[in-house]
C-alpha cells in the first residue's frame, strides 16, 4: 500500500506540475505567472529582507534596551509547549478538523473496496497530506525574519509540528468515535483524563511559582514560565510538547539535531496511537467525507434553501428586469453565506479606516467614530464593492450555454446582469452616506452644515456613477477575457492565477478611472460655470451632470459590448482545475 | 422546413468537429441524430441552438438565420441539453416563470401546471435544483423548453437519468409534440428509442454525415444491404464497427 500511495502522490504531483508548466505556453498564463511571481517575491522575500534588517538593527541596539523581547525568546519553548498542552486538551472538547479522514470520492471508490487495511488507508492519507504541510512549512520559513540554514531548520521544525498536530487531531477524532460500550469508551477517553491532569499539574506549578516570586513585570512572569517548564513534575508532563517546541528555537545545529530526534520520537508515538485507534475509522471517515461533501455543496451554492425572497417577476416586459430579478433572488437566498464573508471584509477595512481617521483627525466620541465608519463603508462600497459582489455576468459565465439560447439582445443581457448588484451597492452606499451626513456635526464641527450637506449630496449623486462604471468594465473584461474570470464560486489556484487576478484588478480600476474622465470634465465645467453664483453648492449639479454622463457611457458601452457577447465562445470560458 | 442546415462546419483550434453537414427537418417530423462518441452530434446541436457560432455554413429556424437574425430564430427554438444546466438559486417554478418572461408566454399558468403534471414534477415546484435528482433536473430543463410554443425542438440525450416510467413519459411527450406540429431533432445513443420514435435518421461519424434516411431506406442502400434491417446493424456497418 505504501508503494501504491507513493505512486498516487508522485503521479498526481507530476501531472499537476506538468499541466501548470504546459499552460505557460499560452501568453495569458505566462504573463500571469510573471506578475504573480513578482507579487510573491515582493510580498514575502523583499519583506523578509526588510524584517531581517530590522532584526539586525535590534541586535545592534544597546544591551538591556529590549529586556522583554529577550525574556520572551528565552521562554519561547516553555510558552509554546504550554500552548500545545492547552490545544491538545481543548481538542478533546472542540475537535479540530485534521483533514486526514476526509477521503476524496476517487479515494473512497477506489481504495475502500481494495484489499487494504484501515491503518494503511490512514497512512495513505498522511502521505497524501504531505504536499500541503510541506508548502505551509516553507511559507512559514520564507516569511520568518531568519536567514540561511536557520530558515531550512525552521522549515523542518514547522513541518514536524504540523504533521504531529494533524496526526494528533485525527487520533482524537478516532478516539472520540471509538467504542460504543462503556469499557471501550472509557479506554478511548483515558488520554483526555491524562491531559486534564497534566494541565492541572502545570497550572498549579505556575501559580505556585508566581506566588513564591511575585511578578513585577513581563520578564519576571516569563522567567516563572521557563522554570515551571524545566523543573519538577511539570517538566515531565510537558516533555512531549517541549520536544516539539524546542526545534523551533534551537540555537545551534547540534542542539537542533538532538531536539529534532526527540520531536521525531513524539511524532512516532502519536502515529502509533492514531493507528491503534483505527476501529472507529469507517465511521469517522464517513462523517468527515460527509462534511467535505457539505463544504463542496456550500461552495457550489447547492446547500441554499428555497426561502421566500419577496421579489416577484411579471410575465411581460423588457428582459433586463428578468435578469435583475434572477440575480436578486440569488443574492437574497445566498445572503446567509456571502453576507458574512463580505461583512467581515467590510468590517476589517472599515476598522482600519476608522483607526486611521480617529488618529489623524483626532475624532472623538461615538458619533464621530460612527461617522468615520459610515464614510469608510461608503468609500469601500464605491471602490471595492464591484470587485467583491460578482452577481453579474461574471458569475453567470458558468450558465453561458443556457443564456446563449435565450432570445435576448446582448446589450440587454449585459445591462440586466449588472443591474441588481449595481443598484444594491448604490443603495448600500447611499445608506452609508446618509448615516455619515447625520453624524457629521460631531465629526466635523468646524465645517458649515450647508457645506457638509452639499458634500453628502454630491457623494450620493456620484455613487451610481462609480458603481455602474466599474460593473461595465468588469463585465467587459469578462467578455473580452473570459478565461481570466473565475466561474461562479471557483477560485483558480497557482502563481499564474494570482498574476491574472492582479492584472485584471489593475486594468479594471484604470479603465474605470478613464471612463470617469468625461463625467469629471463635464461636471467640472458645470461647477466652474455655476460656482461664481452658487459657491460650494455648485458641486451638486456638477455631480449630477458627471453621473448623467457616466451612466450614458454605461448605456452606450453595454450596447457596444454586444458583439463581444455574441462572439463569446463557451469553449473560451476557463474550466478551473 | 422548420429547420434547415446547409454546409455546417465547426472548427476548434484546427480540429474539424463538424464538416459540411446539411439536412432539414419538416414540421411534425422527428429526426434522429446518432453517431459514435466524438462524431460531432453535440457540437452540431450547440451550433443549431445558437450556443456555438458556425465556422461556416448556414442554419435557419423557420427561415430565420441563427447568426444574422438570432433573436427571432431563438424565439422559435427549444434546446434541451444532455447536461441539465440550471440556476442553483431558482426553484422549478421560478425557472419556468423566468423562461416564460423571456419568451413571452401568454397562458403561462395553464401551460406550467400541465407541464409539471406531464413531466411528473408535481410537488417539486418549490424545490431548488440542488434538492433534485439528476433525472428530475433533466425534466426541469425539458419543462423549460416545452413551456413556450417552440416550432423546433432539439433534444440531446433526453432520457439520461430518467427512470423507466420517466423514459416512457418522455417518449410520449416527444411524439406528442411532433404530432402537434413541432420539428424535432433527437440525439441519442439509445438506438431502439431512435428507431421507435424517429421517422428519419442521420448518422454522423468523424464530424460528417455518413447516412440520412428512414430505416427502410438505409437498409435498402446497396452498401448496407448485407448489414441487416435494424438500426443497430446499420449503425455498426456505417460507422465501420461490424
């Protein structure tokens, strides 16, 4: 079985690499790969170089300048080992997803009926998981501020840690599912009792150590942690965890070799324990595979419930509202899943923006902070919303075969597809602007109310222009370069895919900016003409004219894109690996 | 003729998938399109449905060119593909309603109710595609094709995933639509079905039409006379597999 597993692993890896390399013959993948590689270089290697320089500067700093950091490094193995103990104990109550029990459909259909033991199947999954674990270890090493052989050693230490954790979590899952009878169940849960006891021993020792030597500062606290981990009973119960943590901090090659040897012993014991718990394998694998299938279903969107949306479609009229309705229903039924993702992204960006705003403008008070959040939401919606909300032709490329059979003009398809997401984002933007305007007296007390309302009204008028023009460009890009647009919920992988996404994002933003120029020129002219009499209020008609020009461009653009849609071949739409 | 194909040719990256294909289907006629895997049947049907642009040749639906006058041609056409592509977030009823809106179906409620009953989708109206079996999804695709008054129906493997009762019902549905005056082109690997319901058969191989006629006409062809009288024997001889 080991040789069969090796065969599967090597053949899969070889074919994946061959396929990725072969597709570099196409310019779009080659260009994407170059851009993606440059992005990775500047994101990791160049940054890592900067971090090393900073670390060197810190080393050259006067002694005692950073006592807390030194104490932190000294207590590293002890701290990490205690963290592992906590994690190992918690895993029994809140089991982690190790992935080792998630067999693919091909593995289930081909290997389960094959004459192989459960232990061999577990070892097979462990071998198959090595690619991802190795990749993760290398990324950790690359991103760390160490250099040369230290980086290589860190990579090995991280790999050992990741593999042991994965095996341990699998063993916990198998133990939790083992034994229906009381006795077998008790035996299976014995390790949990041992971990609870170990945690108790370590906590007691820690409290005692801190009580005997009162903690004045962070170095004192860390010193206590180090003492507890290295002496007494707690050092015995922490040994397996220290053995895994030490290679991460080994100062010399010799100590590293010794520490890695000890870590391998722990890994071996953990693997042996996992293999001994194999009686619950089928049940655990079935549960894990079902979970995997559920996740895949959620990604495809097939786990959505047909709940009422409140949107209705009349049987007569232009085709655009039919697309609007279709995409609206999709969004409202998906809201449970995608709203969380989008909401989290918005919250993250807004949080950062609020932090910057509060510090830069010295904004105080809840109202001021609320105003800043609302402004951040409006900005985020206008600039990045159309990149994220893809309920338009981009997500419908997967249904191109169906769309192409419909007796609908291409321009109407494009307008209809982008109508829902564009109007939805516009509405969100308007709500954010209205909130910001309402809270603006607290945030900008020195600005006159009329000026504040004028700015808010102008922003509200410009919002549809920003959003619609981006949707036009996004859909034009989908029609012109369909192979670069991921279908539905798919996310293409690989360096070339990263590069393609970057190129698309940059191109779309640049083109959208260019398309805004006529509107900006028209609006600017109106403002110049009126400002002599109206003052700052002239911004409002200027924004209105700008938006009208841009929306006209969008209308004309959607018609001009018609031939692209007509010529779009379903074979040009990329099928993700 | 409801459907006319003249010298259709489709090339993918230098590979000729369909070459010089010509035929016509009259109203009320059921024509079977058969051939081994890779013969070009699905490519032909996709070109007829307006999904793929022909590299050369001409396709007309009721006199409307599928490229030059696409909207009018598509309005008269219904394509039922072998893979049931449906919108994951629309229910069965909503799919029918969307199609009715796009094709302007007047008596939608009556037609939809009758179709749901005919295709045994009763009780599944509020279900999403993800909640349906493959056979049920295939029925939804067919219902979407039949909910409007199409004069030309293109079926690509319509029986895939259906149970024996569904197969029988579908056969009756196809024949019933032809009796009502629709021109039907039916692609299938089930030769007994083709032999049973089709008035004429087109056999394709390697992208080209290699035979066209009724089973009796093909059986009496000089080069096929020794093959046998049933469609399977004729098919094997024509495609060089006997």
